[in-house]
C-alpha cells in the first residue's frame, strides 16, 4: 500500500512538469537561454579578463592534465608573463598543476597582441588548448 502511494505521488510530481516550482510573473527581459562558451567579441577590464582566463585554464587543465607540472614559456613582454604566471598559479590551486622551469612535456605560452591576451597549452610541442580574451586598460 505504501509503495503504491509513493509511486502515485512520484508519478503526479513528474507529470505536473514541476511548473509549481517556478516563480510567478514575467521572465526577465533579454536572452536568458543562451550561455556563450567563449569570450567572443566582448571587451573585458583587465581584472575580468584575468578572471576569465583563470576559469578557462582551470577547466582545460582539469580535462587534459590535472596535477601535471607546467613550463611557463617566457616572452619579451613582462606584462604578459606576469599575467600568465598569475593565471597559472591561481588555476593550480584547484587543478594541482605546478609551474616548473624544465622537465615537463606540458608548456603554457602567453601572447599579448595589442589588448588581446592569448594563452596556449602545449603537450610535447603540440597545441592542445587555446583561449583569447580582449581587454581594455582604461575605462
């Protein structure tokens, strides 16, 4: 008897579509259905760009190389190197990746072109991930 009651209750909840859980009123204006997967043409502040890259790199390293040692390949641009070092350090707090200077098959290469930051992850010389973000330095 108890099993029939629970089954009937569960079936009623499923068939109701759970619409009773939604708040009353009109939905907010704008696009609430699409969730863009990359930065696209959006221009970020420097802090937002760094946060975006930390999230993107964390996801990439969790998928491809969790806990591996990563060589950060330096460039002539000290600002790009500092940003990449910060992004790698913050991502490593979650992924367990550590920066090393030699002895790893994994490399992270930063590039800054104008106001566009690009990070590329390589494994044994082959590019396995890349992400770019455009930022503005002034308001």
